[in-house]
C-alpha cells in the first residue's frame, strides 16, 4: 500500500517530471560553468536539491488540497498513517534520484561538474531532513493555504541568501571541530544518520497531528 501511495504522488506530478529531471541535470552544470570554481559544486547541489524538493512537495500538496485527495484516500483501505509515511518516502526517493543524476552528469562532464562528495550528499540530506521535519508537521497542522506561503518564501529566498551567508561565515575564519571516537569514513556519513533521526521524529509528530485532524 505504501508504494502505491508513492506512485500516486509521482503520477500527480507526471506532467512536470521531465522538466525537473532536466533541471536537476542541467542547472548544476550551468551554475558550475558560470561560477568557474569547483568549490561551489557542493553548494550548487544543495540549492538545487532544496528547490526541487520544495517545489515538488508544494505541487503535490496543492493538488491534494484542490481535489480533496487526502479525504478520499482515507475513505479507502489506505490508513492515515500510510498516507503520511508515503510523503516522507517520496521525498527520500526524489533525493536518491537527484544524487544518481548528479553522479551520472559528473561522469559525463567531469571538467565542468566536479565529483559529488559523500560529505556534500550527507550534509544536504541532513539539511533537507531538518527543513521538512519542520514543514510537514506545520503543513498538516495549519493546512495547505497557510503553509504554502511559508514554502513560497523559502523557495524564493534560499537561492539568494544561502550563498552570501556561507561566504560571510567563511570570511569569519571560524573553525568548529569536535573530536569524535569514530573512524573518518563513519563521521562523513554521520549527517545522514542525524537526518534520518530528524525524519523519523518528524514523521511520528505528523502521524499524531494527522490522526486528530478532521478531514
């Protein structure tokens, strides 16, 4: 049942899938070429991933709200829990797909788009998990009409603010290092584990909110 609901989400955005695949593939190459610096590759992937996930999730939420999809689905054998779990799984699958596309493009155009590092993937995953760990419960609680304003503000401001903020932080020349009793390879994957914790906690909160929600 869970996979069927994920398929339903992809069917809702099937008109836009080709566009987003091209966006995820081409935008990083163009932005890397414009920046003429390999140091921005991780930042570019971070920006593309956030914008893509936000826009796709917003579009699905809009269509479900427009056609009362949640109420109709919950009237079928699909449970409320399954409906919420499918949202998180959908976002995870989209992230894996973006990583795969980036890896393929980096092999095709290695001189323009540098190799995607484990650290970049892990940090991006953790940031996305934290972002949606807040946004999904909020959207379920206050409804799509109010939540969409939050999504639109984030989509609009993130591309324009994240780069200056990072440059400003780097100019401070601050270094925060916390020695961990773990091998270096495991430490590189640690943000992914933290991101999964964010996602699980958020999903549990969303399930509790949605169980009490009047559809």
